[in-house]
C-alpha cells in the first residue's frame, strides 16, 4: 500500500476506529477536540459565535473582511454519525472561512445510536432552513448557499440536498462532499475489501451503518436519504465537488455517486487523491497533500459562489 510520505508516518500512529462502545469513543473524541481547540493561538481574522437555532446549535464563522451579504457554507462534521462536534470540526471550518472569505455555519446535529436516522439529517435540514430564514441577521446571501461535509458529514450534505429538493426547501447552490458516506448497503468493493487501511476500515463502516440505521427499525424517511447513492432520482440537484481518498472504504461509493450525478445531468468535479486515507485533510491538515486538497476545495466553492479564494497563511491550524 503506497501512502504519501508525510501521511505514512502519521498513519502508523493512528488508532483503529472502533464503534463497539459508541459513547466511550464519542467522549474520548470530544475531550481531544476540546483540548485541540483550546490550544489554538488567538485569531482576530474571523469572528466566531455559538448560536442557538430552532433545532441544533451552530457555530458561525464570519471573516472580518466578508462581503455583506456573504455567501454561506453549511458545514456538517464527520464521525460516523456517532461522534463529532463543533469542536472536532473547528479547524476545518475556520480554515475554510479564512481561505474563501465566506461565512461558515458549522452544525451540531444529534448523534446515533441515541438518535438514529433521520434525527441527524433533520437537524441539518433545520439548520439550513434557519440559516436562510435569518439571512439578514447573519449577513449572508440566501441565493449563495453551499453545503459540505466529510465522511458522515458528506453523506449528510448529500442527503440534505436531496431532502431540500424533494420538500421544496431552501435552494442549495453547491455541494462539497469529502470522502462521503453515500451507500448504507455497502455494495462496493472498497467497502468490503479495505480491511487493513488507516483511519477507517470496512469493519468500522459496518458498525457505523448498524448504529445509524439499526436493523429492524422503520425510519420515518426513506433510507436513500441516509445513503443517497441508492436514491432513484438524482436530477435537478446543484453542482458538486466530490473528493475521494485512495485507501478508503468509502472511496468507490464516492466515485459512483459522482458518476450518478453526472448521469443525471448534474455538473460534477470528481477529485481522487492517490496515496491518501479517509478524510486525510482532517486527520493531517499540516501536510502538503492536505493543504493542496483544501486549496482545491476552497477554489471550487469560490468559483461556485462567486469570490476569489483567499490563500490563508495559517491554513492548517
């Protein structure tokens, strides 16, 4: 297995993701994320505000030089639908706000197994509705809204895009999907064969889906909103940027989702990054390969929403 040289050393230190005790793994991740945020140096280039909504809590990142009204990006954190928080997503959201100059709204949705599908998805949709309804207060342009996320967050971003189309909800201009979880049926080769890869392997993916979509449960929504690759109709969706990593069990479903969007007439940029593992830009943001990937993401958002990207000097913080 070839890995980018910078990532190879990091991969050797990563523990295996294991959701056998989801509450314990969540609490450990939450403590680590809080400590990481507390250790960051002060930054006066972005104003950060935690806010209450009609549903989930959100953290709003507004660059001091943002347009008024500004494009806005709703950011859904990863964590296998089981863990993750505003703090775990803080560095990526802050980096994105710096790079683009856009307002970023990070969403603290409910987690499985206590809150299985569709709770988290409904929270993300409610955050979208709240953001657009409060556009004037937030200083954002409701006509330039993007959704994004990594891993489970990428699946939620794709699911929210489908849900808003089908419910006649707020218009989404762009979707940025990073190593997205799109196939709850795990029918791809990478989802079954990648049993010994860094960060996330096939066994952890199976645990993730079992917790988010428990066997025998009858969700209030069609399960294709959880696994959008299985949606019957992908037409009339906004343009997408889909990034996949080589040694990732979610790799093939990301490719397939991008190709299905293309087949449905949706403009897609599909970026596959060799020598990488699942959400490498989040795990190892200071590496050169992660910086390049994040620059590409920011540039795609800037093209879609109408502003030149800002090249932040502290992009990996």
